[in-house]
């Protein structure tokens, strides 16, 4: 039988015709489905732009807050974040903030519709934050990245305005810096009363450093500055640093060298990723290490406190791998306990003694509580005539104890300054 007749007989067979038709329809549908899938993928690649923001990125919380307030503010699928705010009156106010929950949200920005996908991976935990790993993905029509840049910049500006006039305290968490507690109101520099000219000297030096990076570059000098404030406890070292940060509009990164698990590598990493415009504060530096000149018994008392080595700290402060554009403040109550290598120029550029009160300091502190210049002079003379050192903390504590007393009553009880507390 010729092949043409065989094909003709098959085409007349009803069973074969039905099967061939179904096969053809199925094949055509499969080809059409694949084509549509490829077209969708091609369309998304060529005509849509996507931005993925993981929860570990610094802009993640900024973006969620911005989406809530400026973007998908009408969404009905929300998550709540509860916080507490302290008012100027001292009262604590509970604050509830609603942010887009896990799922899909839509909003319009500058004439462009944007889809927001917030996803959470329950099986993956962010070890640094201790929460399930989350991602926010923005998808919009077009190929211009400027829309995402504008959104992130607007979110950053909005977040900074919330902390305007505040000082943010950072603490080391894992390999990153995280805000510690609530932002604090900036403390006026004039509220910390040091000996005459000391505060102005340190402030002038800091401003000169901040304003002249090119001067360091032209002379090949590392662009970093180190300060050491030493003196008895309660004399205002930490308070002054807090007020100085507010005056400079800087934040503070508090680093505890005695923290368990802190190693040389982690210390170096933390100093290199410290937030911009921040002061790195190493308090009580004498308690972290022993001097190489100490006796064996003194060294034995410090053994096993931490895993940071003294040479590791020196290299972080002034080694080949140390970062620049950095301000470091160290404090100590015992200057004689510090190794000379730690306080040499290049690691500590300015050392200042913050000590007990002189007459001018006592008078100024008195005038902050009681507006009586004559009584202030009498009080200061009486305090200093007793030949006992007195710290600003003791004076302030005494005034706090007598906050409802008259100047005359304050003058009559001077001897209790050294017995209170």
C-alpha cells in the first residue's frame, strides 16, 4: 500500500483523529504556556525594576517606617511595634507604630505604582538580631533606578528627623553596632562645669580636627584623633563626653573591652564599621589591661578577663589596618596604671586632667541651683577651706539633697557634703 493511501486511511480512522487532535491541542497549549511564561519573564526583566532590602541592611527599618507613613498607609494588613517614650515632664508614654505585615502591599509614589512584598523565612534566623530573616522587595514599572533612590533618601531623612536634637548611643552586638536604649536629648556643654578653659580647649581641638581633613592628607598624617581624660571618679569625664557629642552633633559608640567573646579581629572590625559622625568611647581603659611594668601579682589579678590582647588594641588604634576619620575618647581614674605605649602621641593626641573642684567650679555649680552670687562665693570659700578634695558629683549630690532648701540652709550644712551617700 502506498504511503499516501496509508496516511489517508489513518486520517479517516475516528480513534486516531480524536487522539491526534487532543495531542495537537495539548501541544499547542504547552507551547503557548511556555511562551507566556517566557514573555512574562522577559517583560519583568526589560520593563520592571526590583529592589530587595534585607533586614540586616541599615535602611530596612527606615523603609518600613516610610512605607507606613508615606506609602501604603491605607493598607489593612499591619504589624505592631510597641515602644515607650519619656516626656519632658518625666511621664512615660506608650507608643504604638503600625508597619506593613508580611505579605503584599501596593502604593503609589510620584505617579508610579509600586508593589511591596514583605517575606519572612521562619527556618532562617538572623544571628545578630535574633529574629527570623526578613526581606522587603519593591517592584515597579520602568527601568529608572532613581525612584528607589528617592524613596530611600526620603526614608533616611524622615528617620533622621526623628532623632534630630538627640544623641544615639550605640553598643557592639556581634559584629555590628546597634542603637542602645532610646536616643537621649543632647546635653548642653555649659551644663558640665570643668575647670576654666578645659571644655573650650577640647571642643576647639575637636572642631579643628573635623574641619581640616585635607590638612592631614597633604602631610601624610593618619586622619584620626585620640583623647584621654583622666582623674578621680565623679569629676565629669563621661558627662563631658556626652555633652561634647551633643555639641558636635555626633553619636557615641560605647565599647567595653572586658566583654566576653571580644577578640582582636572583632575589635578591629567594630572600629572599622563604626557609624559615621560618632565618638568611640573606651571607658575605664585601665581596667581592661595590665601594664607591662606591673608586678607579677598585679598581672595575675587581671588574667582571664578577656581575649583582647594589648598588642591587638594598639594595632587597632594606630596600626597599618586601623581606620581613619575617627575620634576615640578614653577615660581612666588611674593614669599611672596605663602602659606608656597606649598613651603615646598618635594613639592619644591630647591628655587632660579632669580633677576635683576649684573655687570657680563650686561657685558656678551653686549658681545653677541658687541664684545668689554672694552666697555662692561664701559657700565655695567654706568648702575649700576644709582642705578636703570634693568632686562635682559630691557637690551636685549635696544640692540635690537640699533642692527644696534656701541658700542659708545650704550654707549651714556644708560638712555633710563628704558624708552623704
